[in-house]
């Protein structure tokens, strides 16, 4: 029974005695009765995701014999993306949702109900209910540096869809048309790519947002400037985009020129621009979403700017918050409570995890669990509409933290970091590589959410326990060798430079221990030219701790 309950541990309410309905044949024929909307078919509900080989769906007007009936009903009292699923003794499966995406998640649970037996097929009698805490769950491509490739973004959308997330926000800081050249219309090639992204997003039931950043040089006083901005948005509306973001982050806080004469504060100017954009979208689109990133996006207390901005903006528009700092080490219940009182409107947490674009962080990989976030973020009084992760430039390796985060967002109060991280590692690579991935990740933690060196590593450095340090580095080398065997080109392209760095660090450590001056200098020169670093760089940490400025001192201290 414990194994059975573990199978359904992703859902909040699960009721079953472990009793099964038994069927002599297989695959089962299940008649679909669509009541979510008139004439709903199983193709409408399942899309192209009907892959289970233990049952076959047939339409409601099917005249042959069937084994079960699946009824899909609309329930307005449920939250979006939530569902209930019940299997009855009468061989009926009843699924209730408020939207079709909720049915997708229910269908994932449905696939877990059936077992192949020696005599046929069995279906578990069960009742499941799951209520989603966050209406926005996903990723914002909002980092500085080389943006993702188009193929990356397509993979992002599919990955989000397969991991119960529902939002992708396009906001690469170095897309010149998004920030520096915000006035310039996109060329045809870019529009074609947007259209493919939107088509994929719709297929995966992902809400696609386009974010624009005009704040560096827009003249808030000129109607023509607003017209240029809305013309740009119209181009994207014509490509099929309905959700937008206005980003006013990382811009000059002070007003200048005519704007200083017209507005008493930057908050007033920003609220004016937001209102103009919202009015435009309201006229052009019947259904749309607009989100805003304020200039003060990482406050840990109320401010005059936030008060004025929130008072003058339409109340329905959410504001971003990164937590109490740009790269938040934690987001506590008390901190979100403070900012909820300041915002007085829906809030979306722009979580800068696992992004690695600050200063020289691009040399590092951040491969840690999603942690130090209050399990109470989803409580209604805080009005947190959702959370979006800002990943690394290395999308493939960002999947580790994103996968982990998806479990938190699906059920924050039931989320257990250690158990979830184990699941993440087990699902990311085949079993023979999991231990090596775990070791490699331990040496490449997110330095903003956890200590880079473990207590044991710090102790070994303080006590000059070179045997322990050598053993640690040998484990890392062995793990890197094993990971180099993974047959996945995207994985190898992303992780390859860091796997090579591991060997060079080990060579450096061996040269230090051997007291070989030529090898030490050669290793130092090689390391200086390598554009990536291991987070838990034990040789460098050892040298730094003992303040070993030159080779003789290094050899003397170690000996």
C-alpha cells in the first residue's frame, strides 16, 4: 500500500483502499463523454497526448462494447489548472476541471491508474483532488548575455508543458529589439520564429508572454513615443501574442527634461506609461494579460515609489518582485507579507534562480535544488499570482533547478527539498549516471542559496587535511569522467567545458602536492585561460585560505 501511495504522492488528496476493477481483456476501451463544453471530443481533451497503451479512448457515439466510461465535467468552483478525479465501482471515471489544462494534469493521474495483469488489465478505485496554489508557474528568459537559441526556446516550452508549468516569458536582455532598439519593428525572420513559438506554446498549453523594456530612453511626455511603443506591440499582437510585460527594471531612477516637468516622480511617470499600454491592449484584445516590473523590484520594505505606482496603476495588473534582494538567498513568509502589504495587488515573483549572469557568475554553473522559499507563498492573503524562474544561459543544465521548482509550485506545502531533489536527479539521467550527477552538482552549488564549500570541506582546508581534499577531488574527477559518457549532445555541449575544468583543477592540486614548480606554473597558466570555474574550487580555496602567494610558500605549508 505504501508503494501505491508513493505513486500518487504528487497529489494533495488521495483516497483509496487499494481495490482494483479487473478486466479480462486489454487494452481497455473507454468511452469518452465530454460535458466540459458542448460536443467536446476526447481529441479536444487529450490533444496529441493520448499515449497510454493499456486503454483506448472511443467517442461517445461508439456503438460497440466498451469497458469503462470517462466523463469530463466543468466545475467553476475549482481553481484554474486544478482537478478532481474519481473512479467508481460502476466502471466510470469522472474528471472535473475548470480549464482544459487542468484536464491535462488529470490525464497524467489517469495514466497511473491502470496495471497490466496476467489475465488482463486492472484499474484502481480511487479519488484524487488537487488544487493549484499558483496560477503562474514557469520561466522568464530575462538574463543578460547571449540569449537562447530558437531551438532552446522550443525545448523550454515542451519541457514546461511536461512538468506541470504553464508560463513562458520572453525577455532576453540582449535581444536588441526588446530593449535597445525597442522602437524598431522585428524583421520577418524573427516574426516567423515567434509564430512557431506561439504555436508550440498553444500545443503545450503554455501562456506565452512578450516583455518589452523601453524605460532606458522613452520620453514619457511624448504621445508619439507611446504610439511607437504600441505599434511595436501591435506587430506582436498580429503574430498571435496576447500576453505582455512592461519592464522598467535596471533603468535610470531619476526623471530628466520634459518628464521632470510633467511628473512629480518616476513612479507617476511609470504608472502613466503602464496605463497607456493597458488602455491600448484593452482596445485591441478582448482577452489579454499585462504584467509590470517596477524599478524597485527587490525591496524588502515599503517605499514612496511603490505606494505611488500602485495607487495610480490599474489594480488588476500584477507587479514583479524578485524577493528581498535581486539574487534572493531566501524568501520568508514575513518578507512576502511585508511586500504584499506594500504592493496591494497581485504579485509575481521573478525568482533569479538559477541565473548566472551577475558579474563573473557566467563562469559558474548553479546546480542546486529550489530551496529557501516559504511553503506559504501560495496563501491567498499574499496575492502571489505565481513564480517564474530566471534560468542560466545554459538551458539544458537549468532543467535541474527548474524541474525541482516545478514540484514546489505544484504543491508548496507538500514540497520536501531532499526528496524532490532525489526525484529530479533520478528523472534527469539514466540510473547509472545519477550518483555522478549528484556529486558534480554538490561541487557546483548556487552560491546565493547555499554555502559553496561544505562544513567538512572548510574544516579540511583549515586543518590542512590534504588527504581529505584529495579524496574529494578524486570523487569529482571520477564523476566527471562518468558524465562525459552520457549520450546526449545538448547535455555534453552545456556541461563539457566544466568537465574539462575538473581535470585541470586536479592536475593543479597534484602539482602542488608534488612540489613541482614547473607543473604548478603550467597549471596556473592553463587555469587562467579557462573561461569556466568549478564552484567548490578546493585547490583555489586552500591557497586562498592559507594566503599562499608563491610556490615556495605553497609547498612549505602543505609539507
